[in-house]
C-alpha cells in the first residue's frame, strides 16, 4: 500500500502526511493505498492547508481494530481427598505390604 501512495500521491501531500500527522501515519497511508477514491481526492487537492485538513479527517476515521482479548482458560477444579486404604489398588494387589 505504501508503494501505491508513493507512486500516485504528489510529493507535497506525502510530506504533509509524514510531517503533519500526529500518529498513525502508516494507517493513513494504508487507507489511502486501499481506497482509490480517497487517494484521488487527496491527489486533486492543490492547497496544502486543505490537504492537511483532509489528512486530519482521514486520521480521525482510521484506527486499528482492537485486539481480541484472550481470556485465560479457567484452572481445572481440584478435587481433594485422601485415597481410601481399603479401596487402594496397591493394597488390593499386595495385601499386608509395607512401603518404606
């Protein structure tokens, strides 16, 4: 998109975009590259003040889409409780065994 703006938008408007835009210059350039009608409207503007005003209007409309919030997965529910000695698998397999 930047290359399209460089090739089609006059140098005066490019300079206004670079020096006068508060922030988001790359977003404005992207919008101009994507929107031919907007690019032609800016290109047709010979008055630098009106071109700056138009770029200011574009700047107000162009914003990044908010990043989706990643909600953390809920932690698994821990179920406590000691094993029942009578039903313990080890005791079933080896009755009377002592673990040291």
